[in-house]
C-alpha cells in the first residue's frame, strides 16, 4: 500500500481509503476527494488484502472498494471488514459492472453502497457523504428491489427474533424504511419530527445489530416483516 500525501493539518470531515488495483484510478479518486474541504484520503490499497489491512490500521469512515482486485477481491475484502464488530468503517463499492449479480453480491458482503466508476465527480463526493452517514447511495426503488431479492434467498429465525425486539413504533419506522422512504418522508407519514425519526432509526440499527439502513432493511425482509 502506498499512502497519499496527508491532507492539511486538522482537516475535518470524512476519512477515506481508496482500494483499486489501478494506480491511475487510485490517484484520480484521491485528487478529486482531497480537493473537497470535508473529505481526506488517508490511505490507498492495490488489492483486497491491503484494503483489509489499511482499514484495520487507519479506521477510515469510508472505503472505496473495487470489486475485481488481485490477492483478495473486493467482495471478500468487504466481508472481512464488515465481519469485524469493532470496525465502523463503511464500504462503498466502485466498479465498471452494473449487472444485478454484482450489486446483490456487494449487498450480501455488507457494502453500504454501490457506484459505477464512470459516475461524475459530484456524485462520487455525494456518495461518500451519504455512506458515511450510514445511509445507502442506491435510489429507494433500486434499494427495495435489491434487498427484497437478497432476502428471499435466505430467511432465518435470527432475523425474526431481532425484529421481535423492536417496539411497535420502531417496527412502523422499519416498515417505512423497507419501502425506501427517507427520514423526512417517514416523519411526514407518521406525523413525527425528523429528529424523532432519526432517534428511532438509530435504535433500530442498534437492536438489529445492523451497520446501516440497507442491512436493517435486509433483516426486515428476511424476518418476514415485509414481503
């Protein structure tokens, strides 16, 4: 792994690691992101194993992860990273592939988002912030379609038990989340403040042991709460 030049001292914001086997791609993304006042690229990795090591050492907020890399591919690296209960880093998959198979595999591996490499710079920057907040960069319609398909493959009693620990109001909020609604939309539907909805979402994630909204929604489908 070759670490990029450090950002300005005390630079605030989201800390990012870029994992891609092409040096030009890593350099390009680092230049784009370091130009942002609230994003700092703290490291990079040329393969999946190096990405896992960099994450353990640097504890970034977000890892931009290519799918196809040597030594260890991005999906396997993501599974290792998200399996660590002490690691709060979130993975944003970057790839040239837009077929459902790779999107499903990324979600199953624990990724919080999925972005094509040819996305414009402003979309990449926006995606970093969205994933860092614990949300998904996929549109509500796409998210709902994907998590439903993932969930249908594997329903389990563990998910049912986890969902049973939610309060009636938290269950309501989770159903709205599964329908792809934002916090603002959930607040309007349930006649609550957005701050209250955020509190409910945080409690739902904690009770379900979910890293982010996408994983919570997958649990909702696997439990049979929504279908």
